[in-house]
C-alpha cells in the first residue's frame, strides 16, 4: 500500500540507476578498426565537392580552341614526358586519393570511350554544377531539393538541345560538309589546329569508308617521325603493316593468297616439361638435332600444302623455316604482333591459324599486291587491293615523338566523333551556342515551376552559361562582355550565334561552319548531371584501415 504512490516514478528511477551504473560508457561507440576514418554530414559533402572542383579546375584551362596544353611527366624509369590538352589523357595520368575526384575521372573516361570528344567539357560542366550546388547548400537548401531541381532543368535542357539539332543525312553533299565541319571543330582545340583542313579530310574519308560501322580497328594509324604534320596522308586503297619481309623472300607478290598464323616457328625442340635426355655420344646429340630440324621442316611442308604464297606469323620465324619458304617462293613476314594480325585477318578476310593439319578448312586471306614501300627512312609492307574495302591506313608525320603522339590522340578523337555522327546524324552549332540555348530553355521552364526547385533550376542555367565564359577566358578575351552580348543575341531568337575566338567577337556559327555533334553534347549534359547528382547525395565517407602485412 505504501509503495503504490511511488509506482509511476519507477521507470525514471530505473533509468537514473542505469545511468549511474554505466557512467562514462555512454560515449559514441566506434565500430571501425583503429586506423579507419569516417567523415559525416557537411564535412563529407564539402570534402567531396572540393575534390571534384580541384579536378575540374585542373582541366578548365585546356577547354576551347585557345586552350592551353599540359606537360605530364612520369616519375620512375625513363621519366616519360607527354604534352597534351586532351582531358581524358590528363586525368588518366593523375593519381588521385579523393573519392569524388575519381568519379569525375571515370565520367571523363566514359566520355572518351563513348564519343571520343568532350572529355574536358564533361569535367568542367560537372564542376560548375557542384560549385552552384555548394552555394545553395550553404544557404540551408537540402541536397535532395537541389538534385530534384537539377533533374527538371536537365530535362528542359535536353529537350531544347534535341529541338535545335539539324539533320542533313538525306543529302550526301551537305552531310559530308557537316562531317568536315565537325572534324574541324574537334581538331581546332588540338595540336592539329594549323592543319585541320588536311586532317578533317583524312578523318572523314576514312570514316565514310567504314559505311556506318563504328569499328575503328579497320583504320590503321602509323606514326613516323620526320617531316611535318602537313606530310601526313591517308592510304585509302592499301593496308600498311609496320614489319619487314623475310631475308631471301620475294619483295613483291601479286595475286596473293595469305596464310595468317600464330604459331612457333623457332627450332622445334623437345618441349615436355621436366624431360631429360641422356646420350652416350656426340653423334646421338646430332641425331636429336636432326630430328628437331626434320620436325620443323615437316611443319613447313604442311604450311606449303595450304597453297599460300604469303605467310604472316605473329611469332618469330627462324632461319631454317624462312630459308625453306624462300626456296618455295613464299614471302614470309614475322613478328606481326597480335594487334597487327587481327587487323590483317579483318582486312584480308582470312582466318588466324595455329595448326596446319586441315588445309581444306583453313580460310586464306586474299589481296591483289603485296610490296615493300618507304615512308621516311623506314620500310613497311603494303597490302593493296584488299577484299575488305572498309579498311584504310593513315600515316602521321611529325617533328618529334610528342607532336606525333598528340596528333594521333587528336585524330583518334575526331574519328570517334565522326563514326558516332554517321550513326546519329544530327548536328548543332558550336562556339558555346548550345549552352546558351539550354540555359535560356531552363530559365523559361523554371517560370512554370511553383516550388523552391526554381532556385536549383536557375543555378543549373548559371552553370551552363559558365561554359562559354571559360572558352572566352582561355582565349584571353573579356568573357563577361562577350557572354552578355551572346545572351542578348539568344534572347532575340538568334540561337545559332556563338563565340568566334579568332577575332574575339560574336558570329553566326552556321555561316562559319563551326558545328558539333548532337551525340557529344547529349553525353556531356547527361554524364555531368549524373556525376553532380551522385556527389551531392554523399553524406558519409568511410575509409577502411590499410591492410597490414604478416608480422606487422
């Protein structure tokens, strides 16, 4: 009876006793190992945004036709140096510890693999979206609200981009002119800008030979130091192999039947692992050597039985089989590395063979003529009249290794963009016009949204307008004045106007022939938006403890 008044207070008393018993044990529990680290909330988000902005600022100065180059020097054996302004190449070479920065590097690689161009733009665009988002988050707007606004803005921008695209695929001459203009625009920001007319013709001719295929393996690019970039050319009818014809073999062959092989043609020794042969005299050793020699000669006879007059092997061909083939009038080419014989099999429509017991099942490659040609100081093997007419070879000449390597990267970007444009034939005006058009479309769409997502949509438009500003800044012009004038032009409805960076003014991009592929712009917009959304969602970063070796 006495205890009943105190009954309602019993749970509170129990909690007080529990607190007294536990004392200091109510401190936060660390569930990670001793060297593991965790960042939470605002600290994690800002760490991610700052890392991504650092990557964006790294490549920002290489954006546009007047962008600057970067020197990449590896530390270690050789101290290799490369000079480039290709965003994907720069970011691939940089070792990064920040996880958000790695997201930007990954989207740059994907951009390079998917469409070839826009690798710098996608990083800079993602960085600007994050910069605008960081300001909104500092004003206490929730990241999910920012992301929702960005998605509305992205949809409006994409719709405007698709509506502005032109398609001339029905008219072959206009479409070829579009492809030439796209190649010139792509190459104008590269080392090839001085010779962009020559290289755009080379790239377009090579891609149109593919007849809609995106398999660039059929285009062989050969680099040779010497001469100048203007000495480069497209060998449209032939396929060049960077190898030499065997000693004593015919140096020219017509109506060629080519056996492409990947087989050991060195002295055929006993190749049983762990085997030992004991002999009691030198004559027995000679017998073993004679048996090995005979085994190799038998193999050569089986190759000759295929009826080929040209033998191309991925591996080495030793003197004995080479001499036997020369005696039989067969041209032999050795050490055509795997990349080389795969391309050769594709070009000559032949099989790569490893065993020679079934000649009737082996498909030989065919071509009209094989001969040695001189390029600069070097001899190469030229295959003419190949049945696969989609194949071609491009020879790049240049003053030194750095110029030739950067020229190859630039030309590869142009080939990738063109091969994608042949499939997705729509084009857009360049020079920052698409970004201004999308920004205006996003602002128009934001007027119909009755929620705080409007603020995020306006920030998205502001980020889009930063792209032409960076292009103008990199050329040394007054970006604020130029972009204000460009914005006014677009509000007047002149959506094909953009930045003209030769004279530092505004011009109609269609009249100047400055075009970009729709596929590139779509990929830049989608990839940068997705990367920014992914980084904004982060509120916790957990770094695992380093793995310890045994005995530590």
